C-alpha cells in the first residue's frame, strides 16, 4: 500500500509563505550541493546493494545531534511512492525529474517546512537542496553549507586535492555547488529586452533554464538563473557572482516596469484586467495559458493595478494548476478534462479569495 504523503496534499510549502526581499521579482532562491561517498561507485554504476548501502549510511547520519539540530526530517523511499505523488513532488521542486523518472533506488529526505530536500541516489549519491523565498541566495547557501558540513563530519566524501569534489557529471566537479534563483520577468519580455539580458547573463558563467531546470520551458515569464561553472571557483565566488548578476537583473526589470507604467499604463492595465477576467470566468484553460494569465495578474498586483489577491495565493496557483497536482486533487483524467478542472480551480480560488477579503 502506497503511503499517504502529506507533502503532496498541499500546493504551497510552508517556506513559501514567508515574506522576503525583492519577492515581487525573485520568486525563490535555491542552493544545491552535489556529493558522493568515497569508495562506492556513482549511482549510474552502483549495484542495488551498493545503492542501499548509500541510503542506509546517509539515513543514519540524520540521527546525529549536529544534523538533527536542523530540525525533524522525513525519509521517503521512492519505490514506495506512486507516480502521481512523484510528479507532485517535482512540481513543488522537492525532487528532480531525474530522481522521479530514472532512479530505481532513490529516496528523498524532507524537512517539516519543505525548505530542505536531500535527494539520495539521484545522479549523485547525495544532493542537498535548500530553498528560500525571494532573493535570499546567500542565506540558502549558508544553510546548505552547514548541513553539508554536518554530513561530512560523519561520512567520507569522494574528493580529489586537485579537482575538488567528484561528481557524476563533469560540469559539477569542483565545488559541486549549483545556486539558482527563480525570477518573474514579464516587463523585460514585454519590452523585448529579455533576449539581450539573457545573452549577457550567459557571458558571465550563468545559464538560464525553465521552471523545472535543464530542458524545461520558461512558461509564465518565469526564468531560472543559475551558475554554469563549478570548477575553478570557490563556493563564495559562485554565490557572489550569481548575487551580483541577479541584483542587476532586478534593477533592469524594475526599470522596465516603470517604463510600462509611464508609457503604456492603459495598455498594461487592459492586459492585466483581461487576464484577470479570463481566469475569473473561463471554462477551459490549458497549462500554458494559465501560466501566462497568472503572470499578467501577478504583475498587476505588483504594480498596484489590481487588488484582492495576494502573492502567496499566486504562488499556490502556480503549483495547483500543474497537471500532477490537478490529478492529485480531482482524480485521474484526460488532458482536455484537466483543462476544465484547471479553470474551475482557478475560478474557485479567486472567488474564495474575494469573499474572504
């Protein structure tokens, strides 16, 4: 019997409910640290027995006081989780698509508020992920680093004096650190500056992906900005480089928003109100349209053109309207049926928010 996962019953993780700096542009900050255990083959080459050994060793580390000090954790063995719950965990960014789809001996360790996610036997033996709301990449790094240090006190990592931490993918060798921020950049898209900005970003060792990482699409004007280089830089240099570039991007987006209000206030107001009207009354909404309309409404809230909704509600809708969460809420259905239930869920959420307000 599959477990009833409380982690997949609600769309919004507790950590997303907190207010944070620059949250009108930066949705979230994440730091992920990749590590492997010494003398055990990387997951792609490990036997079932070796993968189980990794899981047992890392699960035991949770019992030590220095790790337990970070809070209570729950270990979920992926073999015990059905495909739908895995999909919801991916939609909430608690596990990677790779762990959900390819790992046969994988597991995830989650903190109570879901801000810490530790993936086991994904591409690497251990991937420590810390998530923070808004622009708090430095804070996410400090916590991820502290958890990493606590684990390293009890297990031996695969490390080379010249190359640094050894990982399955060569692009992660060195620090093993990937830092990223999820940014909402509608004004740069509308003013047709996004191509130039993202091209400049790629010239300074950063990469741009969609909302679910490598290979995913940037829907709803949401872009994930992360470091591309892990070798030849210190961890602090990786974090500082990303922090500095994102600060500049925040400035560009704010300038673009001011330009929209100054030069095209009526047109942008019309766009926001049309999207709000469609979301409030539409009978059918597909994934892409929902993402774009929610982006318009979010921008309207940030610019003071619309009232009655909150940013946490918008964050929640971004997850609730994903295919996996819809099926978790309403049951198994065809794609066309999901579009109907998606529209219903959005209408109901907007109406409930207006009533409570």
